[in-house]
C-alpha cells in the first residue's frame, strides 16, 4: 500500500529573522523539505506557504498540510482557509494547548494591521479536541483529520512532519534544535 504524503510547517525566529520549514513525509518517512524566510510580525506567511506548495515537486501527492499553529514568526498569521483554497489541499492546524483567544487578541494590539490579523485568527474557525491535541481545519472533516493525524505519527502525539519541521527550523535560527515540537 502506498503511503500518504504530508507536509508539516513550523517556524523559528529571533528579533527580526524568521523562517518556516516544511517537512514532507510519506507516512512517517522523511521525503524532503521546503524552506522560506518570513517577516517577524509580518503578513507574508500565508503567501510563502502557498508558493512553497505550488512550486513543490510533491504538490500533487500531498494529502494534507499540517501547521504547528496559525502564528508564525511572532504574529505573522497563516490564513488556513486561503491556503486550502489556493492549494486545494486540506489544512490542519495541530496544537498541544488550546489557544487563549482573549490573550491573542489582546497581544495583537501591539502589532500593526491589528484588524486584519484579528480577522485571520477568527477565520481559522472552531478549535476541536482530538485525543490530547487541539486542531483547526480547512478542507476536510473531523473524521478525516483524525485519520491524517493518526497515520502521520511516529512517536508522541504530533505528526512526524511537524516534529521534524520544528527541529530543522529551530536549528537554522538558533544553531541547534530547541524546545519541544
């Protein structure tokens, strides 16, 4: 049986330097990587992800795009609905903790284009609990989302592509991997 391909995006940043890394897996086997710099607290992460996917040799094989949250490089917020619409691939946001939207909206007051960012956060939709994870989704239902997560895990709760993307992005910015994926 041929394994499904997934891509998981995570970020790392410091001060004004940020990047996203996409790790492509077939099931849990690493097949490739994508990379782009992003603006810290910018508005470019959605377009960067879409461009990486559209230019990728894996584009037509990807079953799902996993994101490690919707905020990248501080408050550079990914629009999951737009990513799904432009790539025609389901998008799953996978988080260990349920987001505190009151705190997020409060913090957004400290960056430019507050209302645009606020609308992107709202458009990501409802947060669902699957096992010990919290997810938001675009382009698939909960049953399919749960299946994608289950077949993409190697160890722990996270899809392997997200775990590896975190390690790589962190090592690019900090010289070695830091923190928990």
